[in-house]
C-alpha cells in the first residue's frame, strides 16, 4: 500500500478561538486559508485553536478533514449560502479532493507532505454548524447524510501545504470505511451484531463507551445537546 495516491489537499486552514453565537460559547470554526506551508504537531496545525477543548482538539482530533466533493451537495440542498463559497465552511483544517467517507477507512495511515497521520474517527457534528449555516437542523442533516468529515491523529510531525498529495501508507481495516461505521451509528443504531464487530476495532475511548452503552442499555444515547445545543454552555479553555 505504501505510496498509493488517494487524493490531494486543496486548501489548508487554521482558526483562532473567538466568542461564538451563543452567550458564553467560543469557537474556532471560522478558519482561514493558509498560503504557506505549516508545521503539524501531535496536537494539530501550528496556529490553530479550538473553542471548547472538552469536545474539540486533542491528539485524537488533531487534524480535521472535509471533502470538497461534498460542497456541491450542500450548495444544492441549501441554496448556495455564502459560507459555502470558499473552503472551510465546515471548520476543516484540510479541504481535500479524492477522498471521502466512502473511500477512507478507520486507522488508515496517510502521508501528506512529510506528516504521517492516522484516521482516528469520523466527526460527530454539533450545533455550531446550525448557527454557522443559519440552518436549525444543519448538524442533524450532516449526520444523516454521512458527509461528516473525519479526524486524524499525528504519528509523525512535519510540514504540509496545499497541493500536497494524500498517500495511503497502510490500511489495516479495508472493510471498515467511515461511511460504513457512520451508517451503523446513525441509520442502524441498534444493530447489535455490527456494534459488537465495531468493538473489535481500535476505537477512540468515547466511541467505545458509546457502543458499549448501546449494547448494555438497548437504547441510543441522547443527541439533543450535541445537535441542538440545548442546555449547552461552553467556557473558554
């Protein structure tokens, strides 16, 4: 698999944490395109921030990807909102072509520039997308569409830039695309045999707990505060 070309980085973006739309909340979702190469460490791109470190950032969410191929879908669905006129609409660090949730797998190792990354999890969209797009159900729509984007951890720090190739180095779980995992989590949410199979994968701890709780309780966790922001107050870290 070493050196197998998957796609390309079209834009690289970082953002600063600023007060957001609701009282007491902060976000760095409004990321800006970088023109120069950027250093990437185990905690992400140099100069990038997160507004709420309880649910964003950290080594398992160091770099956020979103596929440029999804933009036409959302433009058609939403009627061309201004936020979709340029890369970064979803708060991504890397806006890419050639790779989507249907073609990327959990634990894929990717080489971009001289940075080595590993796919750690798909994004679980939150209410901040609702406010960014001016759509009260945007997070739910992103979740239902399975066009969520995904996160990588950084195995080897280095430098990357727009125009870099995305090369597949290793693919230990070729049947476990992120789209398949998202389909189970959100469309077949209590498919016990499939949930049990997912527990055999190298899941991040929060996903492991979520699946274990579904199997134990026979019910789906409450998505309301994540998707709608109900009773959600974020404090700047």
